[in-house]
C-alpha cells in the first residue's frame, strides 16, 4: 500500500516536473479557457437574454468551468496515448510497481493541473464581471465539485488513450466525445431553446447537471425545459454526485484492466 | 543454471490469423549472452515481450531467473531490465529526471537513487548531458540513457530488443562498447538483432529465428561453419585462372569454387584479413593484378539462405495479416 502511494506520487510528480520543464504547457492550457471566457462573454453575452441579474457572464462561468474540467479527458487521453506510442507504458509495465499506480498517478496529475486552470479562469471571470452571490463556502464547494468531476472525466480519457494508442488519434477521438457532451447541454445556452427531444438528452447530460449544480452553488436559479420537475432538474447536486460515482465505478476498473493488457502497436 | 527458459511459446494475433510465435524454445545460461537473430516479423519482439512479462503467450511456459513468468510476473519484474527498440524515456524530462523517476519506481531510497543515477550517467558518458531534456539528445545518447534506466537495480537478466536498430555507425560502436562492458560485469543478456555482425560481436550463442521458431542455434563460429564463414573471392582475367585457383586453394586449405563465367574463384577462409593479405602477396609475386579481390562475410541473408533455403523475408505483422487476408479472399 505504501509502495502504491509512492509509485502513484512518482508518476504525478513526473507530470508536474514536465510542466516545470516545459512551462509553455501550463501557459497554453491556462490561456485557452481564459480565451473561451472572453470570447463567450463578449460574443454571445450581448445576444442571450438570461433574465438573471448580473447578465450572461453569471450563467456562462459555471458552464465554462464544467466544459474546461470535462476537457481533462482529452489531456489524459493524449498524454497516455503518447506514452503508449513511445513505449513508456511498456517500460512502466516491466517495473515492479502496482498495476494501477501509473494511471492513478496520471489522473491525479491531470486533476492537479485543473486547480491552476480553474484559479486562472476564476480570476479572469471576476475581471469581466462574474460575481457569485452565494457564501464563500458554497463557492469553494463548487470548485471542489469541479475538481472531482475533472478527475472522474480523466478516467474516461485513460480508457480512450490506452485504446487508440496514438497521440493524434487520441486528439481527434476526444474531440468527438467532449464537444457534443459539452455543447449538448445547458452550459452556454438555455436548453429551453432546443427541440423538445433534444431537451431530454441535454438535461440528463452529466455536464448539464454539473453546470446546474455549480449555478446553484454560486447562487443562481436554474431553468429546465422538458425535464422540469424531474429528479435531475430538482436535485442537480445529488444527480451530479451519482454521475461522478457512476463514471468512476465504470471507468476506473475498465481503465486499469486496459492498462494491464495494454500492448503497444 | 539457466537464467531464461522458454518452452513451446505460441502467440497469435488477430484471432489466430497471424502466428507470431509457433512453438518457440530457447534458453540462456546464467552469465552468458544469447543473441536472437532474425528478420522483422520473425517473432523477436514478441519473445522479449513475453519474457519481460508484458504479454501472455497463448500457450507455453517461460521462466526467468528460475521464476515462472506467467505465474509470478511481479517477482520477475524485480529482477529484469528491459530496453526496447524505441527509447522509452520521457523526452520532456532531463536524463537526470528520468533516472530519478525510474529509481523511485524501483523503490530505491531517495539517496540510493541519486547515487545510482550519478554512477550510471558516468558509466554511459552522459554526465554532461544529465541536466538537458532528452529531446536534445542524439539517437545514440537516447539509447544509452534508455539502457541506463533499465540497469538501475542491477538486473539479473537484461533484455535488449534491437539495441542498435536505427543508430548511425558511430552510435552503434558506442552501444557495443557499453554492452561489452555490461557483459564483462556478468549480467545475463538476451538481445535481439537483425545484424549477424552484431550477434557475432556481442553474443556467446546465437539463436536464429524465422516464422516464430528457432531454426538454428549455436556459437557464432559453429553457425558460420554451417553457413560457410568468410569467403575469399578473387576475380581475374581468364589467362590467370589456373594460377589463381592454385593460390586460393593454398590460402584456404579447403575446396575452392570456380565460376568460369564470372572469372571468379572463391573459397572459405578462417583467418580473415590475414588470408586476404597472403593471397594478395602471392598474386603480386606472380605479377597478377586481380580485377577484384575481397573477403565476403556471410550476411543475415546468407545465414537464412543456408538454413532455410529462402532469403530473410522482411515481413511486418500487419503486412503478414493483410497478405493472409488477400490469400483467403482468392
């Protein structure tokens, strides 16, 4: 057990070391979400009537936070696919280390990167008018939620990265997963404007319940269309917790199994 | 004692369509070097991957340092080092970072890891490059660092999968020097290669594999005898053929081969360049200037030709499966 923790810590440390050796990595993974904040805030902000005090930016920030942590999946998948392609996973698997340490170390490392990214986004959001109206504790809780969600999504990335085994394929594959997931949601525009059948999909989407949970924690009201009154719309917080547990319960064992059978192309 | 034993290993890919290993048997005596020689797709890498616990065979058994690879892979991992065809190190990190990371993953203490990293960097002439990212290393330096990473725990058995493939001649020479030193240190080594010259230089014994099976095995000398070893070849004008036949027969001491059409006389020799010089001197004394004179070393193709009757097929697994698919399609 002690070995397992220290093995995972070595892998996490490797990722943080990468960031210090290639500072551009951290720079660009922070600039991108900030760019999204500014683009959405000023491009869509004017034309979407939110009916909420404080304007679009209040609704946007939780959405963009969730989108960003959902994209953790891509970072994990691409990173692991690259390790796979270069034979690094082979080397790790030839070492006397716990079978899950490498992937857990990776997901924790990617999760840790989110702390930096979310902080930068929060500051950028504040600068363009984002003002949560809830208590400091609730805001803090919201960020904890976001980090756990990012960690859960990262496990889906493990499975994708180890399955596609090539960096460039991983980049494309994750886009196909994450884009519909984050856009077919309430993150950027209210679901009430979508065709009715799509509203069901969008409102049951884990990204939507996460966004709704964060909005609640940041002191906003949620609007639901087709599923108004149902469990996820009434209890986005609880529903999000269920989703996170579900994602981890499915993808952690699958990912670890995949790692153990991983074979370089 | 045998440090490595593989018995009847069978491994197929694509649901049996591609047979990578077809009942492969081999063993390595403790403290010796076995060179596994074969063309691409012969099953070299698959063999190494199975022995290094990365892959399970469909059937067969394997032990490394007396431990069952399939039953106790974790125990085996504590005793082996693996360095592959591709330098499996983190390129964004420095050489130092990499060695520290792998040392920690082998559960050495922080102090012991640092000490070992310093030793290895020194041993592999990488001390000056220690603080540079691997990205900036030459191909040869990367391989050396990769090898260093696999030696952190002083493994009992070391697997090197094509350690010099893709290196320039200088890099290859450096790598050979490094491996020579290791072997002198007493490590048991299984190395795969496509180059007869490399197996000849580094290995005590050579196993030639083709289509997932060992088709010949022995010392480099015994294999060369089978193949015919080095041959002295001289091409002369027709008028000198008779005299040169005589010279070659005297230098070689064995049966000569005459190709009248090519005006070429050849014979196996055992003394290498000495034989060449001797023959050249004799020709000079007789005032004969050959059109061509040289020593021909047996290549992988010669080995394969004499052992299998066909030339070494460079077949990749994927290509093999495509070909099979096509054949079935007909």
